């Protein structure tokens, strides 16, 4: 841990997060974080999706395949889904994805899910900051990344 | 003991009474000591049916194939089909019914109980023989399996438990619950392994060890797609990893070709094979009935069943869901409960 | 060149090939397959046949043709012609050896494939005669080979119990033997007769027969429209096992794998393809001339026992039996040929 070269590496490494954000809540939440001028890490590339329930596991696998260091899925709190039940379906499906990724030995911190409403700009910033910190410790994601 | 004569008679009578157009069953083949699938359409052919622990295949695959063929046939023949089914195979029929692939009256399930055993695992057998070929596999009661090795005069007696497939050792329903008739005794207590034993063992390794294992296996995959081709639940007309839907016209530009979505490249390397296998595992969540076919057919013996049973274990423990048990129930991923796990979400 | 190598000297010889990459069969994951060996002590020649064939050394499942990228709007290509280290493969069964000249024909006759030959020219195949067929599905003799065929091999080893008889067949083979000079002994009186005896015995074991090999092409041609094919392929699942494992199947697909659409970076890649896959003959229009499994089985068998014979005067099958043993549903090319010939 006290290895100096390792420390520098950790500091210079900027994790790249692919964030799939529901347009009815988390995407608006991230906008709110922006307009409220909350300072938070710029490491997440947001992709707006119609509903967390619309996330295909292939999006997640593909993001890791293309070199994402972490993948975040964020949707509306239980009970708040614009389509009534999309987030409940997402929760079940993504729970299985998480279990599967852990099972094959992808570092468990790399895949994350959050409930962030349109009013929770601060929470969104916090989720992303926390994720970035955890990923910094892990270093680049090499396990599922396509290697040329 | 299952009396194979009874299966033959039953199959013959189904054909005789024209209740089915064909019966899917097992016969001895020329390629190996294991039985091979057959489709019999004549009463006289019923005599060739066999039943023993070398009947590995899940014949429900051929119900799927038949439906697909009839769907494009000029004069479809939609008469019912009979199928010889073990416990796991009958659950495959169950999932197909649940998913409305065909109707209950389209199939006559000739259930056969595995009683106190199951089927032989060809990989475990290969380990015992260090790659040599078995020329004959016979059974002396439930406990021992006699194996003659090709090119060797001697016969080896192997305790059944050492070469039964893991799924048989972990089986919770060795007698088909979904059936029109069932042969053999229902054996409730089978004193082998607890359910999901192998998956639990794999889970207990460290993260780095788990990745080392799967990296090794993903790297070895040939992408022959036998695992997909053999699975009765992999019935999609077109698999996402094949991406043949991209229509190239005269006007398609190089950019469009370059930017087309390809979820998975054709190259059989670690990252692409990981995409393939993980996608497949998820697409089978709540649908895999643990017939073990994917793992059996893999020419390089990738322990694919672990991926599927890991998810079935979660389905069972977290969502109280068992694939192929209740044909009326909503499928795993199209349903939810308020008490589904939520604490993993921030 | 013919020499004698004591069993325990095999390791020494392998160690003397230290500037080469050495591969030998290894039993792992319940199957024999070629694996890189680091030291002579790792070598184990008690193998049956390997699951993968030696074609993988010259025609790998993935071959990068070139890299591309866009620099200042201009496409730039970088060559990726392989330049492998000299590679020696031990324990090659004669049926796999015989596959090699067939592959050479394909990758040389009309067009010399530089990727194939870059690997092929660096490859030395050390065969091991089968003292006895390993599997009831071996039929090398029925297609003109034998358990001690030298065809395609650089060296043929014959196991004489406590020692091997080692025969250098090609220049490359003799060179590899010269490198291990001190490990070898001279052939003594009687060794030759013993080798012949072992070879004779190996041929005496019954194999799956193919009666009247010469009549097969005609029989296949005449049965082109026969319903037999659909019947025989009834349980085929259309996987890639029979062809991917075959030492002579060589169909491939070429794709551009784009790493970054922004920079236009990527690779042009050749990967194995296979006539049993549904998309193998799929046209852009969606029409598939070989839509059913019967026509695909017919294609596989015709390629090996009709078209190849017409074009190159020999079968494109060496009787290794892999496609029979490994087929998940028992489709058996010998039985297929028997039925077609009837
Ligand atoms: S059967 Fe085995 S080798 Fe073939 S694609 Fe499946 S896992 Fe890969
Ligand atoms: S995934 Fe494998 S074990 Fe599960 S149903 Fe399909 S073939 Fe059977
Ligand atoms: S087919 Fe012939 S050469 Fe090949 S492994 Fe069998 S006996 Fe040996
Ligand atoms: S066709 Fe079958 S038996 Fe002949 S060489 Fe190929 S795999 Fe071996
Ligand atoms: S013949 Fe056998 S190995 Fe070949 S595609 Fe058909 S099922 Fe697969």
C-alpha cells in the first residue's frame, strides 16, 4: 500500500463511468446537480434511457467490453416509476446481473444501481463521487475489456 | 426399475392410435456408447427405443425444432408429438408451455423417473479414463456402472455416484411432475448433494480466483455455439450475438457499416466470449431447467451449467422462483414482489 | 535420418529445443489438447487424440490481417503479418499430420496465403504413430492413411516400449533431430524389424470400414436431391463442433472489428466459420440457399468426399473420427457415407 508508484497511479487514474439514467428522474436529477452548480466528479458519461426497466443487460456488458471502469444504472424510487413497474422489473433483473458479474469475478464495486429522483441533484452528485472514489482504488477495469 | 418394454409399448400404442405423429426417444447409435436421439413414426420402430443412464439428451429441443419447421412449412403438420422425458426434460416442456411456445395438447409427455440415479457425466467419465473412449457402459443395479474401455479387455466398475452428472446429484425432482404417463418409481429421498452444491462451491472462491477460473474458460471457448444450439430455451430465430439483421444495401456507407451495433465480435477471445456467455446466462435466468445439455456438448468442457445454476439459485433463494415448475406462473423477469432485494441499490 | 531415443531421453531432447515454442498434448479440463510446455519434464505422450487439431497452429481461430486507423482523415493500414517463433509440436497423430498437406493445398493452390505460410514455414510436426487406434471411431485406413502414416509429418516417432524409434522425414524434421543430437542413439540390429512389427500390428486392428472409397463421389453426386440428407440430419443441431474440430475444415469469415468509430481504429480479422451455422450462406436479402440442416450435412460430406476429390484428387477427410465422437447427437460421417452409397 505504501508503494509510492502505486499511489501516483491511483491519483492519476481517472475512472470512466457509463451511467444509464432514466429520463424521468435520474437524468433530470443530474441536470439539477448541474444547474445547482454542485461540484462533483466529471467521470460519468450519462446516457439517457426511457426507464431503468428498459436497460438490457447487454448495455452493461457492452460498456464493460468497451472499457468502462464502472457502470451505473439509476432510476426512480420504488413506487415512482413513470410506467408504474419498470423500476421493479429493473431491480430484479439487475440484481441477477450484479450476482452474475460477481460470480465470474468482476470486481463487485464496478457495477452499481441507485434510485435518484428529479429533485435529488445532491444525491446524484454523491452517488457519482462515491463511485469514482471506489473505482480509483480499484484501478482500470481490465477483466471484461476487449483487448486489441 | 423402469421397464423399457413398457415405454416401447406405450410409444407403439400412441402411434398405433394415431394420437401422435411421432415419438421422440432414445436408441443405440453407431457413434458412441451413449444413446442417441431418435424420432420414430412407425409402430415397428418402437422396439428400438432404449432407456438407461446413457440417455443424456434433452429431447425437448426437438419439440422446438418441430414447431419451427411447421411454422414455415407449406402444409404444416401440427399433430401432437410424444416425448420421452426425464425430470429435467419435463421441466423444459413446462417452460415452453409457460412461454406459449406450444400448447399442452400438442405434446404427450412420456415421463421416466431417474429413480435413484440419473445420467452419466461424459466429462467425469473422461477423467476416470484419462480421455479414453468407453465402448460399452452397463449398469449393475443403481450403485455401480460398468465401463468397458475401447482397446482394453478389462471392464472397470465405477461407483455410480462418482460419474453421475452434477445436476443429477443435485436434482430435486427426478420424477417428471409434468407428464401424461410416468414410468419408474418416484424416489423422494435421494441422498446425494444439496441443491446448487456446485454453484455454491464456486461462489466460495475468492474474487480473483473466480476471475482466474472464468478467464481461463472464456479464453478456451471456441464459439462453436453448440451450447446455444442444444438448449431448448435458446429458441430465438436470431441470436443477438449473430447480428445478421444489419441490412446492407447499395447505399450503406462505410461509416454506417463501421458504426453498426455489434454486441459481440465473432472473434473467439476472452472479452467477446464473456459477452456471449454472460448474455446467454441472463437470457436463461428463470428459464434454465438444469438439463445440463449446454455443459455436456461443449467440446472443451467449459462448466457452463455453473453460470445458469448460479442464477437459478438466486431465483430460488431471493425470488422463490423455480423454472419449469408452474406453467401458470408469470416468468421470473416479467414479475416482481415488493420484498425483492433492494438494499444493494443506493 | 533414423535414430533411437530412450523414453527418459525424450525430455532431454525437448529441453534442447529451447529456442522454439514447444507444444505437446496435455490432459486438462477432462480433455486432451495441445498446450505449451515449458520444460521437457512436462511432456506426456500417453494421449489419445487431442480435441483440437494441429490446424490451429497454421490457421488460428482468429488471425488479424491488418490494423486500420484514420490519421488526419486519411486511412492508414498497418501490416500484422505474423512472425512466429519456430514451433515444434509433439505427439501429433498421423491423421492430423495427413490433414496438413490438404490444408497446404487449400492455402496454396490458387492463392498463396501469406498468413498461413508465415506460420506453416516455422512449424515442425513431430508425429507419434498409434500402436493401436484410440477410439472405435478411428478410420484413417479407410481413407488411405494408416496409424503410422508419415504424410504431412516432419518426424515420425514410434513407441517401442522402453524407447522410441524416431524418423526424420523432412529437412525441418532432420534439423530438429540434429538439435537433440546427444539424446539419440544409433539404430541397432533388430530395431527395424521391431518397428515394422509394431506398425503391422497397429494396422491389424479393425477400423470403421468405407467400402469402395472410389465409388463414393458418384454416389454423393447422384443423391444430391435425395430425402436421405434431411433424414440423416434430423437430429443435427447445427453447431460448429464437427467442423471446428476437424483437421481439414478451413472455412473462414472476414470482419472489420472497429475499436473506436471516432478514430476509425480497428482490425480486419479472419475467424473460423462453418457450413453448419445458419448464417454461413445467409444472403443480404435474407434468403438462405442452405436453410435446412439436411442441405448443410450434404455440404459438409460433399465437400470432403466429392468436391475435394474432384478438385484435388483426394478426400478432405483423414479419418480422425473427431466429428463422430464429439457430435452431441451421434451423427456419424461413416454411417452417412454408408447410407448414401447404398
Ligand atoms: S459449446 Fe463450449 S466451445 Fe462451444 S460455444 Fe459453447 S462454451 Fe464455447
Ligand atoms: S442453459 Fe443448459 S442446462 Fe439450462 S436449459 Fe439450456 S441447455 Fe439445459
Ligand atoms: S485415425 Fe488413425 S492415425 Fe488417427 S488417431 Fe486413429 S489410429 Fe491414429
Ligand atoms: S471429417 Fe471427421 S473424421 Fe474426417 S478428418 Fe474431419 S473430423 Fe476427422
Ligand atoms: S453433425 Fe453434429 S457436430 Fe455437426 S453440426 Fe450437426 S449436431 Fe453439430
